[in-house]
C-alpha cells in the first residue's frame, strides 16, 4: 500500500468516485459493476474498509437494492446517470453487488444476506440462472454485449466469496 504507484491509484480512485459513492463501470453495466470492482480491489490491497469513501461505496450499493433482494441496472445509465442503480434485478448484477458488500468484510450485513437469498431463490433447478437483460459492455453508448455465461459465473463466484467470508477469510483475496 505504501508503493508510489498504489498511492497514485488510490488517489485516482478517490477522484473518480461519484458524489453519491458509486464508480463508473466499463466492462459490465455499469455503476454496480464499477463500485464492486473498486471495493473488491481495495479490500484485496488490505485497505481499511471503514473509511468514509469506502463506506459511501457500500452505502450506494445498499441504496439500490431492489425490493426482491437483487440489484439491476440498464445500459441507459451510460447515456444518463440519473438511471444508475435502477432496472430489473439480474443474477450477474446482484452477484457484483454481493461481492462488493463482501469486500466490506461483514458477513452479517442484512443487505448482503438478502442478495444471497435472491441468488438462491432465483437459481433454476438445473443450477443455472435466467437473465434477459444485457449486462455486458462493449463500448458504452456504442454497443453492448450479452455474455451468456455472466448469468452463471458471477453468481457462483459471489456465493463462493460469501462462503469464504462466513469462514473468516478475507473477501478481497483471490480465490
């Protein structure tokens, strides 16, 4: 954490954080993805996740949890950020939010538990998840991608991350 490049990266992330606590996402739609990636990266570095700026990221994720326990966001957030965090819940976006909350290190977080419950409830009998929304980004505002395996790979990783957290392992560690 004391390396000059890491300090530069942390300064960059602080500067890029939106006033509401979220971060823009590039490869997944959109602020849910960006916020998860930053929180997970910070936890992996061993950053104190109780700092005001990390708590703002956590709180942003909490704010946009849907009544069904999931998270969802549409591609229109790239055109108008007023829509950030809104849209029908999806398995992949819920998984990203769950992993962002796991990075905070609190396995008893009620928002986190509701997200896990959503993933369990929405899992199909064959072990897959159904996802009709586009959650992948090619080039924002130009084209978007439907990565068919996002709907399965991200929820599985989120559940594994949560399980590790329950066992006392750090959520930011690479599996």
